[in-house]
């Protein structure tokens, strides 16, 4: 007997995009929020820098945010979506404040703002100093717990989209008892986050396997701009460390941090004379990569020693403490850093209301490609994208709610095996291949080799269909890795975070 659940709206993912969508939907709607792990483990909780936003309506400052976003994105951005992003920012920050989010404030009660790479003005709001994501998410989870129309399911992973031709009808979920549940819904929102788990080092948790993107791809939904994987210039470098890498926020450079190579020599003037350390991330990561190559080293340094200990402990309490625990007093010592995977600019293609190419299916946050990031995301525009487009999705769904009703679906006969395999070797190889051949600098022959190696795993995985989170995470990883490789092969020229040597 198949277990069936039905909701008005199903949301997959418990980060800012998913939770803010749920909170913005009408409280008369019955919502199922499915999260494959614990709600605290999503990438939004790890965001240090903040949210870029002009809170007051000021046309010239909003225009400047728009231009900074386009410039960072190498003008590959969708102009309409980018305009919406910067113009609707203030409204959603006000909404977060009214929900109870505590952004850092000055003594006079105004919001504190900071600077990050690619921004010409101080417009980044933060919370808890350098712990913005954790603070914002904690306040939103409080709000979520008060909503009786939202059922939250942790440790329940969606594995496939149920659809009839090009119309989404629900998802298949593996529940906590490791049984299949058919979850039907009038509208489905994918907010499943990024792909950091396919690289050896990422600022994301390893659980970021591109699940929503892979599921959408299997259902025939359009996936775009996947070659634009953003590498954060300043992951905290620890020799031989793999997996989740501690981030040294771009805000450290915003407050005057200087990049030095292994010889202690400042180098950014060679790569971007005008913006130096505050050039956008693609420029800085590529500069560091080149500098590491030229100095036969696997890291460079970030120097913030000219700031007082008092300033650093207040402004960057998390970073200060983490570095100290690793033997680095950032008020005296240079911080060892190297680029690591951080953010996927591409994803499931959407229009300006978050609608995908499949009827009734929406995508938002890192798994989506609204077009606002172009070829490289501007710092602190990711949390902003989550709230602006989650808000728009909710607005559309709220207007359509009167059309909702019972969903008729013929449930597919899925034949699963229940093996205990964990596919560890395949996961390790995916991460090795992506980190070696599909990293900051890309070559045709490397991409072809990566494709060959990973296609072999994909074909082997397709031969069986094991009913387990491990299986689906692994096939999702290899699926998104192959899409990245194919789209990287198709784009022959260098632009933004896609740097082709040949
Ligand atoms: C950071 O603090 O450097 C990360 C912020 C972002 O990814 O925009």
C-alpha cells in the first residue's frame, strides 16, 4: 500500500529561500516543507557577509546596485530580473525586520552597512557581526514554529518529481522510516540549494549535492548556466583539509584586508588596478590561482593586522575565534587562504516569478537560475535573491490558490532495491575529478576527461535503483557534475567565473 500525502504547496529545502517562501504564502494554504537533513544544516546558516540591499528608496543608489550587479556578472545577467532584485530589496528587508530578524544596528538605531567586493557603496546589512545567516535563520525558524499551516518534515528527502507530461503533480519522498511517500501538491517549490558537495573543498556542507537540479533535469526541466560555478577567493586554508571549509568573509577585504602572496607581497594591483582586493570574486579567485601557480604554493595570505584587536573581535567574532582556535591571531598574523567552491550561479531556469519550464513547478535560491547573477554573482546578492524571488513566488501562488483542488495522478510503479551500499568511492572520485579538471581554470582536454570518467559512474548507477538517500545523493552529484561539464564544454570563451585556457 503506497502512502500518499497531499498539500496545497510543497516546498523542498529549509534554507532562506524555502523558509521565506513558506512564511510569505497565505496562512490559509496547507504547506509541506521537506528538508533532507536537519533544518540548521543548510548553506544559508553559514552565510557570513550579509544581505546587499538599499533599504530606503533612493534611485541613484539603487541604480548603482543594479550596475554593480551587472558589472560583476560580466553583463550576462537578465536585466529585468536584476532590476527587480535591487528594486524590491528594501521591501523584503522591511518585511524581515517586521518578522523579527535582528540586523546589526548603530547606536542611533539605523542599520549598520559594510562593503564587499564589486560594490561601490556600503550597502551590505549583517547580523551578529559575521554570523548573518545563522542569525537570520534562527529568527525565521522562530516565526516558522508559530505557523500552524506549515508542516515541517526533517530528514525526509525528495527523490523524484511526479509529473504528467510537463505538469508537476508532487514528489516522491524517502521518509524517516526509509519508506516511499507520494507527496501530491498543487504547486511545488524547489529550494534545495547548491552543489558544494561535488567538490573536495567548499564553503557548503557536503550535503549540498544539487538534488533539486538533478531531479528537475531527470523530469526534463530546463537547466541553465551551470558552467558558472563561483569559487570564493578566501576559504580558510588548512593543509590536507577536505570537505566543508571555513569561510573568511569578503567583508574582511571590505574592511581593508590585503591579499599577499606566500612571499608577503601584495599582488592585486597586477590584476585589477582600480578595485584591487575589492574586485569581484571571479577576478580575485583567478588572481589568487595565478599567484599560487607562480609561487609554487597552495595558498596565499589575507592581512588584516592593521586593524585593532578590539575592532576585529567585535566586527568578526566568528572569524576571529575560528582562526584563534587554529593558531592564528588575526590581529597579529596573516590568515592563510585559498579559493574554494562557494556558489552556483546557474541552475533551474526560471522567469521573474520563479516559474520553471514545467507547469506548477517553481525554483528559488541557489538551485534556481533567475538570471540575476550573470556569469558571476556579486557578493551578498544571494540571500537577497532568496527573499526577493521567494516573495514573488508566494505572491503568484497566493493569487492562484482558489484554483487548487484534488490532484489526480496515476502513481508510477517504481522498482527499488534496498541495498546498504554507500557509494563512498564514487563520491570521492566525483570530488577528485571536479576539483582537478573542472576548477577555476578549464581546458578542453580536462573537461573531456572528466566527462568520460563521470559518465562511467553515471551509467553504472543507472543500472540499479537503490532506495536510499546515499544512492540519490550520489546519482544527483554525478548528474549535476555532468551538466556542469557539458555546459562548460559548450562555452568556449572565458567570461565571469568560467575561465577557459583552451
Ligand atoms: C562572504 O561573506 O564572503 C560570503 C558572502 C556571499 O557569498 O555573498
